[in-house]
């Protein structure tokens, strides 16, 4: 019996491997697409139920774990050469990609015109600039070194892309706006208006993804405990200035608290199993 078909061999193999852990044997036939076949028609109800859950969130860790535990190398599938740009776009939605492009464009502009010139346009509002509404958020687009922008965009893509793919662009947009506003406000209180970077938003996403995953695993949004531990260690390093780096510590703390609060609000009615 033909069950369904996939365009990507990895997705087909992940579903086959997972169903094997449920005691159901499926096989893959390749004919322009990767077709899933079931020989034992008595198991169709189980397969269709699991297929609906798989299609809802094919990147859930349980499917990756099933493939890992299967340990097979003789599936017969042939994978096409990986395309970096395609891999980036696969995880990132339109908002994730747009913010990445904006940050890169602003960074290039800063190299051409100088940091001070661009900051004069986009930094946190100074006295008399409070009605220039974009300034309350545009400071997040400013980055001052290649390491700075690479670090922030990596985390933005990894976490922001996951949130957008699973919870929608609207949810990511709200997290981004609120965390940029509040982290910028607190950082301005500590250091004045001359700061920038997406790290306040990134820390909000770290807090949100970690707590959302702990309280609502079925959401498909999570951050491994080891990574949230790394984020907290980096936060402490920033406060004590271990490496002598100019780090927006107040923005990081504010962003983390915003993300935790939003995750708590979004999961207040979730029944944990």
C-alpha cells in the first residue's frame, strides 16, 4: 500500500526509521519522489496517525533519535550534494531571513561610512529624538565587528528560525520587538545610547526556547540545557569583564528575562505530561 511521498530522502528515511521503533516496517521506493510503502495493511491506522504527527513537526528530536538508533547504512538512498544557502533557507522563515539581510546590510554600511555615521541614524534615541520611533528598535541592527555579527546571526538563525517555523512569524516578531525595546531601554540606563547588536533579542530567544521546551515539549521549540548553561556562563563572564570585551550586559539580562516571561505566559495553560 502506498502511504505518502516526500521530496527529500532524509524526511522519508526519518519516518521509516521512527515507524520501525513502533514495530511497523515501511520501505522506500524512488520514482522521482521518495514513496513510502506499507506491506502489512493491518497497520494502516497506526501509520496514518503517526504520519499526521510527523508532518506537523518533522524536525522533532524523536525522529532524529530514531534514525540515530537504527544505525543502518544500507537504505539505498542517494543524497544530493548539500547546498549551504538552501540549508539556511530551510530552517529560516521570511522574518528570520529579512532581519539577517538587514543586519548584514547595516554592517557593510558601517564599514563604508564609519560606525559613528550609521549610529547617528540608528542608535537608541537621545534627547529630542524620542519621536523617531525606529530608534527604539534599530539599535539591534548595529554590529561592530565580524565576530559580533556572526555570533548574533548564528543564534538568531538557529533559534529565531525554529520559532518562526513552528510558531509563526507573528510570534517571532513580537518576541523581537519587545526584547529589542526593553533590552535597549535597560542598556541605555547603564551605558548611554552608544551601543548596538542583536544580542538582547538573542538572549530573549534563548530564554524563550529553553523554558518553552521544558514546559511544552510538543511545541517543537526547545534549547538544550547545555546551551542555556553556556548562555548563562557567558552572561557571568560579561559582567566580570573576564576577556576585556565591551559587552552589553544589561541588554543580555533584560532580553533573557523577557524571553522567560513570554515563555511562561505562553505555557500557563499547558498541562505537563
